[in-house]
C-alpha cells in the first residue's frame, strides 16, 4: 500500500495547497476546503455545547 503525502487525506485532491493538521510519525494533510470544513464543524459543535451548558 502506497501512501502519498502530497494529497488531501479526506478528498484526495493533489492540486491545491495542503495544511498539516497533525504531528507525529504520520503527517495528516488537508486541503483548504477540507480544513475549513473540519474547523467550522468543530466550532459549531462547541457553540451548541456551550448553549446547552448555559441553559
């Protein structure tokens, strides 16, 4: 099994600029679209959690 570090882990796009989102023995790289989607989902989950906590 070959691993290509020059493509997005989620969508496989290899034509865009990638962002490293992990450190360790296996680097995880995401394209800007997948990175923004992942961060927006995490922020949305945090907002929902905080709203439930304050209610």
